[in-house]
């Protein structure tokens, strides 16, 4: 009780949430290929579409300047890497732990709280997305697809993308009733991947469709990373940052309330 009186509650939550992250690190240390496997899908897209089709397309006009198609596509695929890592771990894996392994029922018998579980698991999913993004960024730099010192902020921006998708992904997972429901995950992420200005400039779409795309979360991630890797920074990047902050906080709030309802009598 003395510790509770002298230690800020937020710090206690952070410490206990790290136990959840540490548990995941121990679990995956012998199956690290499972963790990094999702990194390769966007990388293959970069090689096949960015490089292959890039030779045919040449350059695209962005902000009145011509940009090599490969350099245009790469930030979008980087954002997709961050999304994939966060979504994979915050949906299927969480459902397995929640419904079958019953890990959280055991965890709540300790000083760990529902908030700690939510923060810990979202942090781990965010970290997985960050691993994907870091690997992809190394490839981009090696291929000369970055042209600005703003690229040093790409990984923090990718972490923000991971936070948004991991929080919402885990929140939605608490509503899943069976494995069949996870078909909806692919039904959502695939259109996000294809229609978030990942492969084509936003101006190629009709204005009505542009408004829809501008509301999509991955579009904001793509636009944010594209600005950082190209150095074309403007006031609009603040809107992209706020989008993911709000998205992540809403998802975290819903996740915490849902876990409390599902796990606590």
C-alpha cells in the first residue's frame, strides 16, 4: 500500500503494462519468423509493382514536381507495413488469448488491471508494426528512395500509425464471436491498402471518391510518411498526427471498457 501512495497511478500502469509486453517477447523469441513474416508482403509489392511497373510508369506529378514512381509508392507500402503488423497482432492473436488461452483471466488474478492488459497488448502490437516499418525503411534508404532529413521522423510516425490501428483492431476484436468474423479484417484492410493513395495520386480519383479516401485512416498514414520521406512538409501533417492520436485514444478507451465487461464478473 505504501508503494501505491507514493507512486503516480500512471507510472504503475506503465510498469505493469510492460509485463504484458515482456511476456510477448518471451513467447515469440523462439518463433521470431512469425513476427517478421508480415514485413515481406509490402516488400514484394515494392519489388514487383514499384520496380516492375515503375519502369513503365516512369514518374508521377506530386505537388507540381515529378517523382519516380518507386519513390512515390514506397512510403505508402511503409505505412501498410506499420498497419499490417499492428492489425495482425491486435486481432487474431488477441482473440486466441482472450477466448482460448484465457491468459487475461490469469493475469487479472495478479496486480495487473484491465487497463494494463489493454495498454500492454496495444504496445506490443505497435512494436510489431514498428519492426515491420523499420525493416522496410532500411530497404528504402538502401534503394535511395528517401530524399530528406525528415526521414528521421518516419519511425515515430509509423509508431503513431501502429497505435491507431492496434487500438481499433483490439477494440473490434472484443466484439468478435468466432473465427469467421475475422474475414471482415481482410475485407477492411485490403480496400484500405488499394484505395488510400498508395499507388495513385489522390487527384486521379473523382472528387466524391476523394472525400471518402481522405477519411480513411491509412490515407493519413500514407500522406504523413510520404511528406516525411520527400521533405514536402506543410501544416497538413498536424492533421494526420491528430487523426491517429484521436483514433488510438478512442480505440484504447473502447478496448478497456470491453475487456472490463468480458473479464471482470
